[in-house]
């Protein structure tokens, strides 16, 4: 059909050239009839191309629908859907694991900090008790210096320094 439309185009252009020659040469043939014939051929070529295009589009749409609803394509789409769901579930599981790890890590960190504070408090209390027990046996300047060290270490939360201070107090006895 496309070949027929192309033939009509070339015939119409040939008739247009012939009609313009008839007008230029002033031949007795009616040029208006040739122009009308050429216009009709050109219009039919365009309509033929349009009809061919519409038929091809309809044929393609029907074959696409047939292919889309075929059992092989339904199975393929189902398989792709399941594969996508599996990937999505895997990603979701990964991120949930990451969240749980973070939450449990933070909880462990808080518990460790609370445990460390409790140990530092009990250590500071023991050092303070030892220091007060030795108060009568120590010179006032040494006692004040030890008390300042104790306050500084307790404020800085320096457990090792508190242990060294406790040993130092114990060695003074």
C-alpha cells in the first residue's frame, strides 16, 4: 500500500508539472482539469498513507495486547515481581538488622557508662572513707592536699588516679 501511495505522489507531481507547462505554453487543453486531477491524486496518496498508518498502528496495538496477555508474558511478569519482592525484602531485612545493631549498641554503651559511673562512685566513696579514717594520723597540709587530689580525680572521673590515690593513702598507714 505504501508503494501505491508513493506512485500516487509521483504521478500527482508529474501532473502538476504538466499543468504548469500547459499554462506556460498556452495549449488548448484545460489546465484546470489537470490541476484537479493532480490534487485528487495527491489527496488520495495522503489518505492512503494515513489509512496504512492507522492500520499498522491497530495491528501493532492488537499484537502488543495479545503478547501482553499471553501466558508466557504473565509468567515472566510474575517472576519479575517475585524477584523484585525478594530484593525489596532483602533490603528491608538488611536495614532492620542495621537498626537493631545500632539500638543494641547504644543500649550496651549506656549500660557500660552507667556501670562505669557506679564503679567510680563506689571507688570514690572507698577512697573518701580511707581518707577520713587516716585524717587523725596525717598532718593537716598533707590531708588538705590529698583531699584536693581526691576532689580533682572524682570531678574528672579518673578511675586510675583514684586507685593510685587509694594505694597512696593505704601506704601511708
